[in-house]
């Protein structure tokens, strides 16, 4: 890519849960635009290594950092390592996925419901608290939280996911309000159905039905979501904060 088109040159980014899917596509796109990227993973080291290899193959710069982002100590160690190896953090993308059972509400076990909501919050809370002090000192930063269209348009079986992502949306608005005076922007990117291994359990006929009810007549690809994240991170969007950006092909209009 031409140097003039590297919109994130000299920036440092952390993308949580970036060994696959939306996170992997985001890490690769931010790196392609000049960011030095920390590829975070919890268990999928081999996949994370493949992401980093692609970044380096395309003349990008990055490191692998293992951490469970629902654990404060591991997150603090992650951020220290990134700062030591890449520099101060300019961009945080909270993407790490928290798995959950897809079952009707009446069949939900409270333990599963609670785990989804608590871990969803922890996976945003701890990384934000770890990077915000440095961003405040430098008077700038961009935080992008990956939500879901289901936070506003719920579906049967997704009550825990909808509730957790709604909480993430609310936290993001609060952070945008509190951190705005320091120069830190906080935005939400909300994908619709996206073609990743995390959604592979959805039957083909259901995917086709969703596509046919989407104005753009297809489901999202990880790269579609990554493009929206890039928009939120670059200086072109420097006056955008507190936004909820649907990436749904027009099926979720706000």
C-alpha cells in the first residue's frame, strides 16, 4: 500500500480476540494501514500466528500477546508488553467473543446467562481501564467496542447475547461522555450476521433467508466489519464519538 494511504501510520493498536473472524480481519486491515498491531489470543495460538504471518508478509508490524481479557492481571500484563515492544497504545478494539448457548429464555440456566453478561463486561472493562490512563496523558485515543445488531433487534434464543451487548452499548456511551474532554473517542461497531466460524452453526437456509431480507442481499464478511472499525480509528472520523455504527447491509437502520 502506498505510504500516503496508510491512515494509521505510527499508531499502536490492540485488537482483542484477533486470532480469527472479525478480529483477525481487523488486525490485518489496521496493520495494512500502518498501525503496529498486537494480535491477542487466549487459546488459538496457531491461528494467531497465521494472522501475524500475514501481517508481516504484507510489510506490516505486530506481535502476538496471549491473554484472557476477562482477567484483570492478564490484561495489565498484555498492555505492559505492548507498550514495551510497540509503544503507547493509540487504539483499542474490544472484539474478544464470549461464547453462549443459543436456547429459549425459559430454558436458560442463570449460570450461563450471568457468565455471558459478566464476562462481556469484563472483556471491555479491564482493557479500557488498562489503556485509558496512557491515552489521557497523551490527550488522544480511539476505543472501538464490537457489539451486535442483536443488541437492538433481538432474536429467539439470543437473550443473553442481546442483554450483554446492550450493556456494552450503554457502557460505550458512558465512556464517550466521560472521556470526551480528554480527547479520547469511544464508538460501537454492531455487525449483523457475519460469515465466520463462530456463526457456522447457522443452517444455510437461515443464512439465505437473512440475506434475502437484507437490502444488500448478502450477509457480512469479516472484512466488511473491519472496514467500519478502521473508519472509527482514523483521523477522518476525529469528531465521531458515542456512535453506534451498524454493519448490517441495511437491515438495521438507525
